[in-house]
């Protein structure tokens, strides 16, 4: 099975949240082999975990990141092609008066140049990017 989805931090974090969304958990189970994460999301997950004080929660999150996320989700790099797309999009959006956070641009670029659907709960953050395919798994079955 080939990759189809690129997961944002807020989707990857759902299974270990205090109240996991069963819709998202089911989608992750169903589409797991088609999913990957972008390198900036791996950074956000690692950084967020390491910012926690030592303790049970941090140990559980470290185990989740290493044993589940790292073992089951390929990490797609921010490479030269993604950087070029990102640079063009960032300049276009700034010229329109719509600057976006750099990390969102990196994530969008990785999805776009790898022909992947970006799965996020924050679709508005990625709406400005031209031709980016975005899906919000939090809305599935809730219409």
C-alpha cells in the first residue's frame, strides 16, 4: 500500500489524549499503512514530550512516540523540493497580506510535493496554501 495521508501533530496526538476521539482513532487504525508524518511534526511531538516534567505522563508519551509513532509512521523529510515550493508559497501569501507560520508552510510543502493529503484538525491554518489537499478527520460522521 502506498502513502496517501500526511498527519498533522493534532491528529497523531489523539490516541494519547485524555479523551481520545474514537472517530480519529478508527481512521488511524483503518488508514495506518497509508499514513506518514512530516519531519516538522516529529519535531513538535518530540519537543512537546521533552518539555514535560519527568514522570508517568512523560514516560507514557515517550513510549508512544518510540513504540507506536516511530515504528508505524514513516517520517517524510523537508527537502530541497519542499523548501522551494514553500519559498514560492510564502512569498505569494505575504504579497497577499496573508503570512503564515513557517512550520505550517513546511508541513504544507511536504504534503504538496509528495502528493499527500494533509490530515489536520486545523484546516483553516492550511486553507491559504494553493492546491493543497486537506482533510479534517474530526468531522467524519458528525454532519
